[in-house]
C-alpha cells in the first residue's frame, strides 16, 4: 500500500498541469463556439498580428512623404489613400496598431498587476489599511476617467510615458475594487479557514489559495480595461495631450485629418474605423471569455 502511494505522488503535478491545459483548451473552444465571440476574438488576433508585423506589412514608412502623392483617394497603389502631406494612410494605420497595443496593453497589464496585489493584500488584511487604501481609490474613482487623465497630463505633460502613467492611475483602482469583491467572498470559505488552522503562511494563502479564484474575474476585467484603454489612448491623442506628432497614433490621425475632411475624408475614416473595430472586437471577446470561464469552472 505504501509503495503504491509513493508511486502515485510524482504523477500529481502532471495531472494538475494537464487539467489546467484542458481547461484552457475548453475556454478557447468555447470562444469560437459562439459567432459573436468568435468574430471578436478573430478581430483582436488580426489586429495583434498587424501590430507585430506592422513594419513588414506597411509598404511605406509612417512618416514617409511620397512626392507628388498628396491627397490621393484610395486605390490599388494606396489602399487607404494618402493624407494632405502625402503620407500613406494604410501604412500609418498598420504601424500605428503597434503603438496602440503597446500603450494600452502595457498600461492595462501594469494596472491589473497593481490592482490585483493591492486589492488582494488590502482586502485580506482588512482593518485600517484596507480602509485607507480603498478610500484613496474611491477618491480617484469619483472623477471620470477622461477628466482624471487630463488633470494628470496637465501636471506631468504630454508624452508616451505620461500616457502610461495615466492608464495605470486611472485603471488600478477599478481592478482593485473587482479583486476586493471576490476576496471578501472567498476568504470566508472553508478551505481558507482550513489553511489558516493548519498554520499556512499568509503569502501561501494569498497567492496559492485565493489568487486562483480571482483568475476568471481578472481575465474578463483585463479584457474590458484593455478596450477602455484603447479608447482612452485614442481620445487623448485626438485632444492633442497624448502621444505627440509625427506618431501614427490613430486618435492623433483623426485629429489631424478632421480639419481637411472635405479634401481627404479617407484620412479620417480609416483610423476612426480601426479604433471602433478593435474596441468592438475586444468587447465581444471579453463577453465570450466571461461565458467560457464560467462554463469551464
């Protein structure tokens, strides 16, 4: 009997790993089981591929001015036309996808990490520290995201790094509130009480017992924050307080083209359509991800 138990122990991690792998395979299959989530996921993956391969897909540089090609309508040579300066709009949209994914993606990732750690530790500890932390977060949440972003950028000045800081400050409190709602429910469960009675360290309870229960909510929240971050980055670029020229930021492209709408309407429509399509795709994927994770539990 003892020999049988010894032989079964080494296979436990492999079985656990296999279960996690199977779970994520089911999640991916569930995403493509519904037409809406399949479309959204495909859109996001297509834009991600475009962001990764942008410099190789774009026929021209993002700031390259083509001699004698200013204000040309969409054609086989210039798929999205050219702007008033003779820059290829298709190339700028493709290369601009990398900036959008980099800014919105990194900002969302840092906000999710900070919100998860502070929300997890603060909610589990409770008491005065939790009260101070979440009252601070509530004060940040009292302001609309765009207004808070404008206030912060007015303080630190417009730049790429400033936009990253704004995204982290704006979205960390929202993620922390979501984490707190889950932790307050989970920390009263029987298996958490059992871990405490066995004398497990606080770090073990937080990151091995409670954190896995947060993954479904965090995955959906991260996808939603990413979609809002895309829109916020584009909005700041449109207002002229985000990424500065000559960057091919989609919001900045819309801002530059709006005064020449009668001459080059395509220079406005295509970057605006890219923003809308990507945000819609991320939201459809987030909705499908929520359903998939719920069914996989």
